[in-house]
C-alpha cells in the first residue's frame, strides 16, 4: 500500500468537517470503518475508498442523503 496515496487523520477530519479527536473516536467505537493503514510508528492513514464511505455515513447522520 502506497503511503503517498494515503491521507492523515487531520486531513480526513477536515474533509469531513470534524475534529481529529472526533474522527478517531468514531473509528474506535465502530461508527466509521477501521483505519485503512497504520504504519510501524503508529501513524494512521486513510485511503480514498475509506474517505468516500465515511462521507456517506457522516452525510447520512446529518440528514443529507438523497
């Protein structure tokens, strides 16, 4: 898995209009899917597929589903 194509939690949280802590808490409790990748230094990464799924979930919880 190419780390260059992955996004860090801060970038993902900003894209989902939430804070990094809120994002990681929702991943931890199962509301959002598990992380795409965690490296040996415990750095978390998310891929585009994960981000699209998370956006669908977040928008659905906000009542914006078509």
